[in-house]
C-alpha cells in the first residue's frame, strides 16, 4: 500500500534548487534547473489533483499523519545506520500521537471516525504525548551522515523523510489559519506545526553537509526516480499507474541532466554519488502496528539532549528540556494538544481510540484522563 501523498511530500523538497539558484553564478546551470523545476511543478499539480474534492482539511490531515507513521516505521525497519534509525524511531512516536489528537478533534467536530480513514492499518491511541515533545531547539540537531560511506538505502531514507516532514510542516503552517470550525483546531495545528519544525531540524541535520550542490541535485533526482518506480510497481489502479510511469520517465531524463552537469562542471562521474543503476529495496507501505507498539513500550520516555536520545529520568533538574517545558507548557491546562483530548473526555466520558489490545504503556491506558507526564517526568510510563 502506497499513496500519492508520499510523492506530494517528496515533491516539496526544493532546497537543492534554491541553494543552486542563490549561490551558483552559472546561468547555464540555472537554466537547466528552471526546466527541471517547471516539469516538476507540473507533476505536483497533477498529483495534487488526485485528492478527493470532498475531503476536508481535517480529513486530509489524518492522511498526512497516517503516512507519517507508516512511512517512518517502514524506513526505520530497513535502516542499517543506528543513528538514523534512532532518529526515525524517536519521531515516529510523536507523529503517532499527532494522529491520535487530530482523530479526536475530527470525531468531536464531524463525527468521523479516523479508523475508517486509515483503513484499520494503524491504531489510534496516545504516543509520546505532544506536550512532552517541546524541546529546546539546541537538542534537535543530530550528527550528519557520510554520503561517501553510507549505503544507498540510508541516503534515500534521509532524503525522503526530510522532505516528508518539510511538507507536513508547510501544510500545517498554511492551513492553520484556514481551519474555520473553531479556535481550538487552529491552535492544535499551530502547536503540532511547531513539533513538525523540530522534526525538520532533526532530519535535515542528518543530511551530509559536505556534498556539493550538483551531487545533491543528482541524489535528489535519483530519489524521485526511486519513489516513482516504487509507486509504479505497487500501484493497482491502471489510471494512476500510468501517471507514475509517465513521471518516472520524466525523472529519468532529469537524472541524466544532473549527471551531465556533474560531469561537465565538477568533473565527477555519477557513480561517485550513486554506486550503480540498480535500485535498492523498493518502498512499499504496510501495517506497522506491532512495530509501533514495540517502540512505544521501550522508548516512550525518551527525549533528546544535544545529539543523543536519553531517558528523561537521566536529565538533571536544571536541564534545558525542563526549562523549555516550563516556559512553553505552563499552565498545562492551556496547552491545545491537552485541551483537545480532555475536552473530548469531559464531553463523552472517555477519549476516542482505535486499538487492537491494551495500550503497551500502562500510564497511557486510562481513557478517562489525558496523560501530561509521560515523557516529561521520570518513570511516568509505569
């Protein structure tokens, strides 16, 4: 199962083009980029139009968060680099919690159950509570990978997840003011949008800072080829399959353009960036309930301290995490992601969930009270 959303998300990554546009004095290179950007904008318009016309902003948001959960889990399961995998697992629990909070808002305001929208592929229950996800910005930066030694799947994973989170952040930033049902919904988008920015910082800091603009361009086009081919191989709708095939051929042409520019202007062969012409394991999305439950049970109490992930119990009382939490989240009763659940509970007696069995974290199993201590206080998961 793979949706058009993953391509929409990757289509958002324009940093390669923007960097070259701003810093490259060679107009021949810039003209080549202008041609590529025009075609890729046409692709974006075609794919975006596949969205159902009657889908609301909040329903579309559920698809964003479901994709964030399933995509992140899928990338984490296949990731050989322990630091990259740790980053994926860490943010996975946060996007999982976002899905839960948006789902309760959707059910409260529209009576729509998100379990139907996600096709029962994902459970809907608390992850690492969003209130505990607010970290001092210094603690969101990670060590970057080495593209000379990293295997192709790692380079693909980092590029894909960075673009996906960038698009999610942009989406929430743009629709927060358009959500017109109530102020709480607007505030929910604003708060979760801030967490998505943290994810962009985290994943973006994994990108190798030593690669050149044209090496980045080649890898960018290679990643697009990889995603379109993955979609083509997995797609069952013949009409949509034709779109993936057309766009794949366009991206192959862009890949050749990037390889030619790399050779002409940097005197490098494409094999110095991409080892061969064969794709690694193609990307397909599956049910990841068991994987998410395992990561929840073992790491829900984690936060970050500079480049490392640590249990909140290991932090000193004067850690930046606690100072930032106090500045951002007090009083707790006014935090939007808490209010959206507690108000639902106050109205209906318990929160809205869709889960197969009991929650793997005992402290998050109580449906009559929104937990605001897990991930913020020592041993709060018990």
